[in-house]
C-alpha cells in the first residue's frame, strides 16, 4: 500500500555457477631454510643479525655465549694432558716390569740349576768319595792294628830271650792299643757316614732343589700377576686418553656450532614460520634449546599461500583445485594458484585457542611477483562448477526446521514458496525445485515474518 518500503529483491538466474571455499592465511616461502643450531644443551644468544637483513651463504647470523664451554674445553685439555702423562707412566712401568720379570726369572732358574748341580755333585762325587775315604781309613787302620798286634806279640817273645828292654815292649803295647783304637774309630766313622752324614747331606741338597723349584714357580706366578696388572693399568690409561680426546673433540665441535652461519643467500626472519607467535622469543640473551628453530631464510624464488579452512568446508577441498589468491599488500591484483596439500588433521589449538577447528591448506602459486613471506592473504578455492543451473543470492533463502523457502515477489504479502536447494557458494544457492528463471525473490523477510536464515 501507500508509503510501504519496498524490500530489495533479486532475479532467479540461470547459468554457470561457481562453488567455492574461502580461507585466510599468509604468504610463505615454499623452501624455507630453517636454521636449527647444532647445540647439545641450552645456550644463551650473544649476537643476532637484524631481522629482515639480507645475508649471503656462510655469513655469521648468530652467536651463542661460549663462557661455560670455554671452561669445559680448558678442563678437557687438562684431562687430556693428565691422561697422556698417565699413559706414558703406564707404558714405562710395563717395560720395567717386563725387564724385572726376565731378570727375576733368570735368577730363579739359575738358583734351581745350581741346586740341582749341587745335588748331582754330592750324589755322584762328594758322597761316594766320603764313603770311599771312610772305607779306606777302616782298611788302613785295620791293617795297621793287625801289624801292631803281631809286632807286640813278637817283641814279648824277644823280652823273654833278653833281646829287648821292658820299655820297648811297653812302647809296642801302647802302639798296638793306639792302632786298635784308630781302627775302631775308623769303623764308627764309616758307620756314621753311611747312617747319618750322607743321608743328611743328600736330604739337604734335595730340599735346596725343592725350594729352588718352588721359588721359580712363585716367581713365574708373581711375574704373571704383575705383568697383567701393568697391562691393565696401560689399557685403562689408553681408554682414559681416548675418552679425554673424544670429550675435547666434541666440545670443540660444540664450540663451532655456537657460531651460526647462513645456509643460503636470503632475508632473515626470526623463529619458525609454522609457529609465528614464538617469533618474539628470539632476542639477544634468550636461551635457545637444542632442536629449536632460531631463524628462517625463506627461498624467495618459490612462494606459496598457506591458509586455514573451517572444518565444515574442508571435505570439499581437493588437490589440484583452482584457487584465486588476493593479498592486502598488493591491492587490485589477484594471483592464480592450485591446491598443493590439504592437512589430514586440524591445526593445534593455536595461540588464540579458537573454538572453530581449522585445517591447513597449502596453495602453490603460478607466479609470485612482488610477494614477500609474511604478507596476509585471502584465497578462494573453486570446489565445483555447475555448468547450467538456477541460483539465487544466499540472503534470499530462509529455513524453518528441515524446510527451505523463499519470498517470491508479486505474491501476497508474507507468502512463502518452498524450495529444494542444491549446492551453495559464498554468494549463491542452487535452486533445484520451486522457482523458474526470471522469478524475483526478496532478499529479506517482509515485515511480520519471523523465520530463521538457512546458515
């Protein structure tokens, strides 16, 4: 009626319809040279090249504090010197022990040889000689006693005839008695030689041999133990030196790792582009952990767009789909690309802790022009193209429960037309039933209508 505000309307159109998914993200270098310092333990940054600066390959881009490592290297050098001295001492001690072993063994062998010779000399020489002398003495004294006895008997006869004096007879009696005593003594001495002297001397000589044999065996065993100990000491000294040399070498390699060089030419960005919220941690004085990305030098020849797509849309995104990328920093220009990779799992909560799950999609760009890593971008991924179909703007479709409907222009006020919808893009909805080309639909519910929008 008069004064009524006309609701905006749009025509139902027939023709090709592009179905797309949108996502936002940033431009990144496809080949990012991540610089992960080869440190073995946490280290403090003492120098950093300025972010955004161009560097050439092998140029020093960062240094770490070396005080603690310098102290360790000094200790390791001292350890190595001590280990070298200990090794030299152990080598000398082994050589000395070898010489001492040879000498002590020779002396023990000589002592045994001498004892055996002494035994043999007694058994074959001195013993039999002692016996023969004693036997000879018995023979000699027996013969002498026999002669003295005869002489005494004869002289007693001569006394009776008056040829000799009493004194001469007494003299011969004493001589005969002396000869008898000498003979008896010689027999006792022979008995002693056979019963005691020879067995005792032989036993003594045999004991000396046995003792020399024991001493030789003892010397051999002692030498073995001493040599084994000296060899073990040498082996331990060699291992200690190897350990000291290795510790020093590793520490020197660590020292080399505390000076970080650029792996390629390019522009320095701090941190890891995958975790941009940690970029602020990279400052002089910061402690860096082993495995942490210190900085990145993006390869500027190869750019890509990395965007996030909501969970509700990601199932429609496939590799090789066509993409149009627009970049805030380069207004009025779009960059064509294709989907290169779709993440299988949702992004980790992210520093914002957003409730909506998003999936990372990598987009390969056909040509990157003046794009730089870190530029924000928006991407429209074409997931489907309907060659010929009816469509209306998304604002024109309303929903109640499971039913969809539109307000067709020209019908009675608030009259609804139920429709069956197909696929939708960010701006259009495909109409399968309920409308014809050329019909016009309202873009907002007429006054008094109270229905919810479809999305």
